[in-house]
C-alpha cells in the first residue's frame, strides 16, 4: 500500500523541525516547573528527566499538534500543500524531534 | 460554453456547501481547460473562494467532486492534487514569513526539479527582492512574487484566487500577461478577481457566480453580450 506521505523539502524541513524542538523544550520546561512546585527539588531528576512512555508519547503528540496549529496560524499549510506535503506529513515530521529527544533523555545516565 | 470536444483538465463539479444553516454553494461547477484561461467572476460573498477551497480540499464540501486529469477526488486534498501538477495561489499570504523568497524557490526546485525559477525573476523585475522575506516586500511586490512562484512551478493547472489583488494597473497587466503566457504553454488557468477589465482581456472562458451557483457564459465576447452579467456585475465596464 502506498501511503503517499511526503516530508517538506530542505528549507521548510529545517523550519518545522526547529519549531518542534522549541515546543518540546518549552513542554519539558513546564514539566520541570510542575515537578519542582508539587514534588520538590529532590524529585526533579527522577520524575522530570525520564517521564515514562505514556507521558513521553503524550508530550510528543502535543508538540506535533501544536506545530500543526502553528503552521495553520501562519497560513503555511497551503504553501506546504502546494509542495505535496499533507497535514499528516506535517504532524509526522513534527513528532520526530520530541520522540527522539524523549528516547535520548530516558536512555541518558542520571 | 466551451465546445463539446474540449475536455477539462480540472473540473470542480456539483458542489454544495452550507455554513450552519446558510447555504453558500448550490450545485456550483467550474472547469479549467489546458491552454486556456477561465475567469470566475462574482460579487463579494457569492462563494467564489469557497468553491475553489471546496474543490481543492481546503474546506469540506457537503457534496461535490473534483476531477484532475482522469482522477476523481471525492475527498480532495491539496497535497495530492499538487503532486499531480496543480498549484493553488490563495487570495493572500502564500509565503512563509520566516523564509526569504529565494529560500522558497530553493524548496520549490528541491521538490519539483522541473521548476523554472527564471519565471519568478521576470515578474519580480528587481533581483534584490529575492533575498528578502515576504514581510519585507510591499503588498504588490509580494503578490507579483507569489504569482511568479506559482508560474515557476510550471503547473499543469493553476488555480489563482484574486491574483491581481492590490496591484497597480501596469503590474496587474503584467501579471495577467503572465497568466496568459502560462496558458499558452499548455497550463489550465482558473482565475478569480474583481479586476474585470484586465481579466476579461486574457480570459478564454467566463464563468459568473451568483446566488451560490455558476453560470457558464462562454467566451469573453459572449460574456460581454450577456445582459444580466453586464447589468448585475460589470455595470460600466
């Protein structure tokens, strides 16, 4: 079966990946603040670095959704559509950086 | 009406669309033919942009079908249509504010190696504009850049929503000429706008939209001879 999902070409690819990374960093910062406020500094390393699979997936999904919303807000969906990139392609691309970084943070020795 | 032997390259057919309880489109259809410019006219709020957006999958139509080449799309998607050679120029803001015009062109060539960036440079006139971001361009410069970008794609079908919007008369003429040139090269051009004089000069087929439905008036001369079109839309032109 041909899925027909295409990623954006070079300049657009970089822009979307950067936005997804920034959103992931902001999400992580908010999680750290939340843990700091409600559980204290001693839990920060254990609870805020490796979130666990469900929370990591949820954060990645949120980042992908926010990146898509940002694309729609900037009216870039038509430009990307003209390049053969669907909204599904945007969501898939935007979910890659958070998934990769989440995997890295969980693998990192604390 | 176009002759019976003509087969449209793009057909947006029998579209019905309602926003809440307000019907906007009632069995509206529009066709674009290879090598010809089709001009879609209509007063503000008659549903021209809605028809195009429904046909290209940017809005979900209640009923309707889009046929591009020999493929029927009951749930069209711009990305899929674009891969088959269609380019849609929206009525505003095609470019990303974060990238320069040249970066947009690089992306276009990366995706479609057959693209012809020289077409954009011709319409832009000043090569320095290529190095600027969209927000650094004036409204007219941006519009010329966007139309040039659409032409640079070398599309089989170009759907342009108000491509002459905000252009000075001379620039509007140049852009209309650009659309004519694209058609002469075999592109099917479907265009909307209120610059009736400039668009009628380049139009091969005229479609008039009123009351949410479309009336195919035929050639430019036939449209100019159409009493209702003249009195209800053109007035003094």
